[in-house]
């Protein structure tokens, strides 16, 4: 099923230099859609390819004046920047709530005609889990802002350069004999390939039925966390035994180790995600977008024992450096 572009419009993308944003930019470019990166002050060291005309605005998401300048002539916003992608220990309320409120408010005042927001399955203002509660509050702020919106509640996203599989590869490599996992590993996930997610985000631009709606999307299969980790272990040639740990103890353990090792592959936020089943209808992509989504094991050949882990460690060091710079300011 194809959804041809109805009209060309200027698009502002937050998180455009990230894992999901980079894939979305590639697909929007292929569609001939003009776009503008919104970089935050800590992103200024990012190096863009040479000899390519790129539209870039630099502003903090909490700076109303800077946002108004960045939104000049903008019709559509894709807000993909999130606390997981920026740095694992940053303030949830600032990154996932107050920044979203400011962006939505400024978008409405600037006449933006569409606001896309990437959320999580399980987002709920009443959630007991910090990340899901923050996402739920942010969703509510967008709905109340008055700007036409489309909210995507996505399952775990994977692909070359993602945080999800990099964390798991890191877990498998850091521990010498056994690998701790939260609970018995039976929590169900529905991994979605990044190219499938980006296609949904891009195609929804010209699908009027998706305006002012919340879409729950995921991959074509339910997999337990243990099955996901086992598949990744097989791909990288690891045969370590998995050891069950109480999720609360696992959370405290990860936070303690992260205090000692900045490159430790874990985050309290993904432990929030693994606290409950994170699934939706299996036919969400075929039914709404006409996409036959990729299966997990068909698309994880990018996981290489040395190369992927080195990329992961470099990314963690870069994120830690950015966060330290922000704290000094």
C-alpha cells in the first residue's frame, strides 16, 4: 500500500541525529520532503557530511524564544528526542515532560499543523513506572495543547546503532560466567525494526485518519525477554547462563554499578520497560500502514561481537561527556 505525498511542507525534527531520527531523515529525503534539524546546545559538536546543504536550528527545548525562531515556516514537528537517547540519568520531568510541554505550546502559537510524538507502549499518567508515567504526562500535554497531533506508542526498536540490543550485547559481555536478568525473563516484548517504524512515521504524514490519534505499533511477534536475549546471544556466539534476579534488586544493582562504571550496559529506564508486558495487536502495521514488518531474528545480523560493543562503549562515553558538560553549565 502506498501513500503518495499530498504536499511538500517544512518539517522540524528533534533527535534527528539519533538512531531513529537518522532513519526517518533518510526516508523523508527519499520522499522529497524538506526538513530542519533542531539541535540542542550540547549537540553542537555533531559533524554533518560535507558538501550537503542542511537546514539546522540550535535551541534548548526549554527556550521559548529559541523555539519560536526554529519553528519559523515549519508546518510539521517530529519530536523524537527522549531521555533514553540523550542520557540515561537526566531528569525525566525536564526532558520528557517540561520540554514537551514547551515545544507543544510553542508549536501551537507558531501555527504548526501537525505534531508527531514518539512514546512507548504502556505510557500512562497513572503508571507506577517513572518513564511510562512521564511519557503519559507528555502525551496528555500534547493532546491539550491544541496542535493537531499523532502519537506513536512504539514497542522496543532495534537496528544497527540502537541502544536496546547494544545494552543486551553489553550485558552478555560484561559478566564472565552468568548474566543477570530481571525476574524470570518471561515479560513479553514486540521488537520493531527501525526501518519499519520510520516508514510508519513518514507515511502517517499523508494519512488524514491518523490526525489526533494515538497509534500503538509493534513487530510481528511476541517474544519473551529471555527469548530476545537468547537470540542475541546466539548471534554473537555467547553461551553464558542466565540468572534470575528480583527486578527491584536488579534496578539497584544497575544503578550502583553505573556509578562505578560509566560504560556499564544498563539503565533504570529499560528496567522500567521490562517490568510489564509491552505488546499491542500483532496486525498493527499491516492493518494501518500496509507494512509486512520484519521478524527479529531476520534483522539482527548487524550484531558483531567486537564492532558493535566498541560502538556501544564509544556512544556511552560520548553521552557521559555531554551530560557532564550540561552539569557544569
